[in-house]
């Protein structure tokens, strides 16, 4: 039941954020749109940020669900994990851009370490502190390009490839490579 309520709230939040400025959306608005009694939503998500955490988890699941071929290298797996997450985000681009704009860079960046952990784990790369930091930086830059990229995501993929190569090289120099 909790999953269903949070998933419905996540869908409602994305729908509302696509149609109106995010600062005007309240938790009660999300409950109404999701057809969830407000007390039921509030006991599971006490803020819009909690609902957005569920949204992020859903995108993480897209990366975590990939079944990699035997013998694939870590860099290719990371590329695929990031692209799977971005492709899951793509249908919600307008909503996500509106939310990011309203929240500002600091709030958005606060989620980067959690996203980085999911991407590393999805790719089967142990999430050591240096790798988490490096992946969070890669994610931050790639998502910035994604925000301005067209639907084909060519610029995003090129940036991701470049940043992953840099990450592997720099982590290798400090003995934290993969």
C-alpha cells in the first residue's frame, strides 16, 4: 500500500510540475491530484521533497534493472546505467526542468551522491568514497548537458563518454580506479 501511495504521489507531482510552477504545488495538491486522502500521503511523505525522493528512486530503478552482458567493462556499464536513468527521466523532462529551476542548484545537487551510489551499484562498481564523489561530479555535469540537449541526447551521450573516461583516468591516478 505504501508503495502504491508514493508511486501515485510521484506521478501526480510530475504531472503538476509539468503544468504549473513547482513553488505553487503543495503536498495537498499532490494528494488531490493522486486521489489519495491527504492524511494517508502525509504519514508516508511529510514534504514535497519526500515525494521527489520517490521520483528519483523510480529513475534509479531504471538503471538498476539493466542486465549486463558477461565480461562487459565497468565504464560501459556505467554509461548504460546513466543512459537508462536519463531515458527514464526523458518523458518527464518538462516537469523535471521546472522542479530543478525552482529548487536551485544546491537542492538539486544534494541528491547527486544518492544518484551516484545507485549508478555505481547498477554498474557493479563498488561505491567507495572517491568513486561516489567522482560519479556525483560526472552526474552533475551530464544532467546539466541533458537539460539543454535535444531529444536525441547526442550531446548528452558525448559528454557522458568524455566524463567517464576522465573519471576512470583520475581515479586510476589515485589508486581508486575500477
